[in-house]
C-alpha cells in the first residue's frame, strides 16, 4: 500500500514538474504560446506546442486516474465494512461553481460561446453536504430501502422535467430562434443533471433523519 502511495505521489510531482518545464519552454522558446490566453478559433498547431500539450494531457489523465482510484477504494471499503463512504461535507462548496453557469449569458453575447452554461451542472455538488453528514453510516435494511426510495423518487421527478421540457421545446423555435432553443436545452439538461446528483442525497438524508426521529419518539 505504501509503495502504491509513493508511486501516486511521484506521478503527481512529475506532472507538476512537467507543467513548470513546459511553461518555461513556451515562454523562453515559443512566444508564450498556450501560456497566455489563446484564441483557439485561429489556432494552428506547431511542433513547439507539443511539450505544453503533452504535459497538460498527462496532468488531466493523472487527475482523472486519481478520481477513479479514490472511487474504487471507496467502493471496496463500502463493500467490506457495509457503511457509507466517508465524504467531507465541505466538498459541497463545489456547488458554488454552478453560479459560473450565469456567465454563459455574457459569453454568448460577446463571443457566441455557450459552453459556460454547462457549469450549472455543478449545482449538483451541493449534495455532498448531505452525503457528508451521513458518512460512515451503517447500511442496514432500512437504510437501503430509504436509498432505493430516494433514487426512485428522484428518477420520477427528473423524468417528469425532461418530458415537460420536450413538450415545450418541440412546439417550435424559442422566441423565434433555434439558438435560444439550443441554449434553453443546454441549461435545462445541465440543471436536470445537477438535480439528479443532488436530490437522491437530499432525500436519503431526510428519509433516514425522519426515521430516527420516529424511533426516538417511540
């Protein structure tokens, strides 16, 4: 286990060093390409861009690998101990990134870019607040029933929202524009996905909390 940890830390240090060396190389020999803000609409690949592209790609792969390793370890621990995974409720603050979705209205007006609307998806991370409050909870039969109930109710709500959205947007162009229809679709899908992340944790917390209150009253 210690050997695996050393390898992971070593790979992280390597990624950081590769980024720093690539930045130095780009600033010194490549006119700071891909370091300063770049207009990718007019961007053309050059061989000198390779160090920066490779180092960024390796770092992204490393981050994703860390995420999946953490997920796999949590799954193994959950199966072994039959308790919920340990999550710091402070991760819920990532949900604040969802407000960046509102910058999409500005980027659309200035550059025609709608990518920022996808940030509404981060609102779902507020669910970490509730998951964190239930970290290490023993998953008995009642807990599993509450979890299944929470998932089922969430699916029903999300499916209803998608149905209503399809009915409304299929009536024709929104405000006479297909672009507005596309933007509305992206926003609703992002918010619906966020709801799909947040709602099961929120409902599960309240179902379990209400059961505990009922037990204490009895």
